C-alpha cells in the first residue's frame, strides 16, 4: 500500500465512531520513525507543531481518541449486564451529567415495561443505596423534576382495555394545555403530568390519535418548545421513531461524545426487544438501512459488535 493510501486509511481509522484497531496494527506496526514523522506532518488536524518544529498530538484529539477506544469495551460491558443493572447505571450516569442527559431518564421510564422499570428501580436501590425517585427529585428542580419523578415512579397497566370516551376527553385536556402554552407551560399542568405518567401505553396511543383529530397535528409536533414533554410523548407513543432519531443523530459526524453514546445505548438495550421494528422505521425515515449507516460511520471491533447486535431479531 502506498504511503498516501496508508495515511488515508489511518485518518479513517482515527476518525468516526470507534477505532479501526486492525488498520492501526497493520500500518503503524511496520512504520519506521521517518514514516511516523511524515504522518504527523501530514495530519495537522491530529498534530500541532510548535516554534521548535516539534509535532505533538492535539490534546483535544487525544481526549477524543480515549473515548473512541473505550466504545467497544463499554458496549461489551453494557451488553453483559443484567438489563435492570444496565438501566440503573444509565440513570445514575444521566443524573451526574445533568440536563443534556435527562432524555435518558425519559427513555428508560417510558420505553420499558412496568416490570422492567420496577426491576431497574430495585437494582438502583442495591447499587446506590437510594431510590431513583429520591435522586431524581434531589437533582432536578421545578416542573421538569416533578414530571420525571412521576415517570420513573410509574407502574402502568399493560392490558389492552382502553376507554375511548376517557381517551377523547384527555386528548382535549392535552390540546387545551398545549394551545395555551404561551400563558402557561404545559409541563406545569398537573393534569398533563397525571395523564402522561399514569395512563397505559395503549390508552396513550388512543389519546395520540384523538389529539390529531382535534388539532390536525401530532402531539409531539406541537411540543417543539417543550423538549421533555416531546420526548415523553414520543417514547410512550412512537418509540421506534424516537429510537431511530437518537440513532441518526448519534451517527452524524462531529457530534458531541455524549450524543454518540446514544448509538451504543440504543443498540445494546433494544437488541433483544424491538430492533427489527427500529431498523424498519429507520429505513422509512432516512432512506438508508441502519446497517449501511453503521458500516459507513463506525470503525473496528466496535462496528462489528454493533452490527452483530443489530442483526438480532432479523
């Protein structure tokens, strides 16, 4: 392989999501000092040169690479955990990271079954000697905290029965609250929180349908200015769309490392559940298969592991 081709291969190996370990071994392992120096000079986005003409790694990119090298390990560790422990640890990490990660709390509270969420709460007790509800209430103030405490505390009915007249009435309640958002944020409305945190998912899907009939829009389309409520509605009513959107954003070039974590989280937590439906929705939304997108974006063992998990369920 010509040296310029090897430069390009290494550039790709060090970029994207994950690291292409095989390329690093096969190319860097045989290079002599002058070839490594040429690579340093030829990749100024990786290396900086000071006034002494000394090429050194850019500190920011070193931090980036540390995160990328860890992706495979983190994916394997999460995959081998009991699902209850995994969700409990994801909740704890989200609370540490702050508001930019609170969507993970919504995701876990609203896309798990009643027993799965209860199991995560039990695991959290065992791991951290607190309840999830206690820690969410401590870390998150105001109406958003009230919503999230209600969501993580839920134990929803999972049967098929739905009272259509009640669903219609509650759709009108939500429509009224959202229509008057300029006067009062709907997240501050106790009835909005009650409906979203206690009703079964089949009931909420009926509300979703009736809301569209009343307003001419989907609920989540009318909640663009209320992010946490928008995420709640999507996770409860259209979870495959929600997960597809998380995957799409996490596979974009140049996104924040915390956003990239969504790729591992969704693939690992949904591989045994509804990955087939998520892949179908992803293809429908973005016109490309999730497998093709991962192939084009991710690298190395991390990519291979994600593809293996994504293939589960067909």
